[in-house]
C-alpha cells in the first residue's frame, strides 16, 4: 500500500470522503492544509503536469463562479500567480503518491490507488463557498 500526501481544504466534506476512500483500501493518508502550505510556482506546477490550464482551477471557487477569473482565458504563469494569491482557486485535493502528483481526485495516481473500489461522488468540492478567502501575508 502507498503513503499518500493529500493537500485538503480543512473542513471540506468531499476531501474527508476522499481521505476515507483511500484509507479504506489500505493506504496511509497524510493530510496537509492546502491553504497554509508554503507553495512556490515550481512546486505547484508539478501537480498540474500536462493537463489543460482550466482543469487546474477549482470550478466552484468564488472568483471563478463570479466570473472574476476565467480559467479558459489565462496563461500558466498568470494562473499560478492567482493561485498563490488565492488558494481557493486551486483544484483540490493535491495528491502526491507512488512518485506521481495530480490535482483532483479523478486522474492518476488516484485511479490506480483506488483500484476496483466503489467510486461514489468523490470529486467536486461541496463547501468552497463557506470558506473565507485565503489572503497571503
């Protein structure tokens, strides 16, 4: 079984279900706080790989749903700069396991980690609007 580093938004019910799903198939999950992690451009970029820039964003982040940020109209460096400023924009969870990193719960390495276990609704944040905006200091 794998050790899974799991950056979550504290208090997110979906992240809690995701952690339980990984634990239920025997993985050791080390939960970390996405909002307080000291991210840098290079470390954050590692989680996005070659995925399209819009998929980097939390689709229910207040700045996305309000139209203040349009993930389809932004370049990679501007996207990362916005995410470093406002952590709610980052698609979560961020996962680091079995030498692979990803953003979201619907891609590798998550799919391999879960194997044939039942896949309930385990992607899509349900509580983002209740979280206060993160402001870097």
